[in-house]
C-alpha cells in the first residue's frame, strides 16, 4: 500500500536488500529464514547470503519491506549480521543444518534460530499464467512533473467481441509508500488480484508502478499526495486517449482512495472506488491510528490518550513551521511538562523523531482535508472500509457519507471482520497481513465488479 504512515515506533521495522563485507560466504551461502517473537507478534525474517567476487552480499526481508543494507561476516562456523540503520545485530553458529543465534536491537535480546531456505507463503488468489485475457505493457507520462510511468493494461475476457465504448475501465492508484503496479506487500498482489477479477467480469483496468518504483521514474524529492494525484490524472487521460473503452473510473486504496476523492472533486473520472481512503483531515487519521495500535499492544488508556495529545501538538507545531520542529527534544519535553502528559522515555523519543522528521509528504497528508473536494463530487462513488482496519477507521465512512452530495448510484459499505487490505481477519490478527493467505476478500471483489457494471 503507499500506506498511511504509522508514527508509533515498533521494536522491529522493515528490511532488506544487498550489501557486503569482505570474506567468503562458505557454508552460509544461500537463503535463511527465522521467526522473531516480539510482544506477542511473530515476525518472519529472511536473509540471503551470497558471494560477489571477494565480498559477501547480504540480503534481508521482513515485514514486507526490502532494501536495508546488511553487513555480513563469516568466520568458519560463525555468522554475524549487522543492520546499522536499525541498530540490529544477529550472531549465530552453524548447528547441524540450522543456525543457532541471538537477535539484538536497542537493548532487546532474544534467541532466534535460522533455517535453510526462503520463506514460503501461500497466495492462492495470485493470478497464474496462462491468462484467459490479454495484457499489454504500456508507458505514459505526467509531462508537467516529468514522471515516466509504466503499467499494465488488462483487457477483459472476450474483449475482441465486445463494443469498446461499452467496456468500462478502472485506473488503480496505490496506497502510501513506493509501490509497484501490483501494490505488492508480503507477497500479496492486491491490484493484480483485482485486475484479474475485473477482467473475468467484463471490466478493463490499468495499474502502474509509482514514480520511482518498478519501471517508472520521476521526481521523488518533496513529492506529496498532490503529486501522486497528478500522476493518476495522467493515467486517466492516457486511458481515455486510447479510445478503446467506455467510462473511465479510478480505484484507489488507502492514500490512493483519498487521491480518487481528489480527482473526483475535479471532475476527472466518470466514477471512483475508494478502498479505505481517508475522508477526514489527515491528522485525525494518524492520531487515531497510533492510539488504536497502542491499544492493541495493551498500553493503558491514559498513556494512549497522552500520546495522542502529544502527536496533535507536534503536528500543529509542524504546521506552523511548515516542516520539522526546531530543537525537537526541548519542544517535546516542554510540551509534555506544560500539558501534564506522562509518557515513558521510549514514547518521548519517538515523539522527538516525529517532530524532527523531514517529510513534505507527511506534512501535506496531516494538513490536507478532503472535505472541499468531496463536496464537489458529481460522479458515482463507491466507498468501502473494513471494521477491523487498523490504519483507516471504518468510522471514516460516516464522515464521507455526510460530505458527499446526494447520488442514487453511490454505495457506501462497511465490511465486518476485514482489515486494511480487505482480508477476512480477527481483531487479534488484523495487522498480520503476511500470515493471512487471502489477498482480497471475495465478497469485496464481487461488490466492486457488480457496482461498476450497474453504472
């Protein structure tokens, strides 16, 4: 997803790619996987260790992220891994076919065993070739901002026998964070699954890599939702210019759902589908998101409340500054003291990091209120949320419903027992996207295609 940013710092976040230190990989060459137990969560981690000339190249993957540098040292039966950006180390010794070792990060230490091989994940909904429909690799540009975007047009089954002007098409817009055209996370490919479903139900689609991801390029420095919305607008214009389809809609997930609302407010698409798009001012979503996560982790109510108040204060100050807070640590300490906020040191440290963060994206997101754009929408809107979404609350739909102008074709629906990815889940595993085999719930897919065909 370019997922809504969580500002609460978890013990372990993210993961890896490639990087080296001199030595020979020896008996550690290949892939290794293990499970880290943290606060009741089971975090799967994967390392790849291989030789590149006289150096060792280490790769790491965890929590759906890739690209963190890993320094690798091998000495006989001993293995040492260091991930400097995360202040994380792992030291182990070969024991039979496995590696027995110790994981350490920020004062937390625990035993962890690594097993040979890659993490195997079952994704039964992932489309598999040969497909009963035609796909086409395409490129288009957002000339005003210099984005060169690459994507896939998926034609519906039997398109060659259809009347082109009667075939609806959907442009898909990803959530927060750099995403490829499939919106891939934890080996789930939600947009590929949706495109496949639509194609089997008479609907075309375009999904594309975000600028800076996959095969797309474009300026990333200082990019905000407004810039990504401009890319989405270029995608709509490109599809419309093909003259191969009828009504052109936008389906956006998370931040992409908000972008769909933005474009609809400008009268650009013929219809939109907002999947967990944020309809409130961004700060409301971020504060709710953090407090909800703390609640799930068992943090006492007063502490959760104090943390939420502190976040509001920080974002208010960032808004006044137009960016990071000067002397962030001093500001946070004074704010907590004057407001009587009682927070443990690790929470205060995280607040300092939030206050000092250099991120035009987060500043735009926090300040942006979609109310004006939503009030101008004339096209049909389908807006959906899961009741167990821990990133965008389902109550978001109530706000959207009050803001939207009346339209008999609008569909606003809350799905019980579904999370931010619209997977069926329980409250206890709502954030464990990796552990859930389902990518997108079947009833959500069915509702999307039915609604489009009834327009």
